[in-house]
C-alpha cells in the first residue's frame, strides 16, 4: 500500500514560536515554511511588536546536516543585510 508521507506538526497562525507570534503563512517550500510574525521583544531601536518574516525549517530536514548548514548560512547573511526591509 502506498501512502503519502504525513504532514509534520507545524506551528499555526496565532501560536508563539520563541519570541515571535505567528500571524499567517506567507509561503512554503520543500524544506521550510515562511510566516509573517510579530517580534514580541523590542528591537535594538526600541521598536516593539515589529513585523518580521520568519522562516521555519521543517522537522524532517533537521536530520540533514547540509540542509541545516545552508539554512544557517542564509540566516546569517540575512541578519547582516542593512536597511529597513
């Protein structure tokens, strides 16, 4: 019998994920899901409740060291980007 793989238990809009409150799903790919989220801790500039795009790696990808390394590199590059966006 051929069954589709079950969908992982992903966070849902309205849920908290670390210091973020998930608002809605923006998109999904084979390795991650991107949410519009609200940062619940103030930014270094003091701005409270700022909107962010939060990319969450799917749990089944955590076992793949190459995927995790690529995800971490992309996160570091994005964090270094300057500008209001």
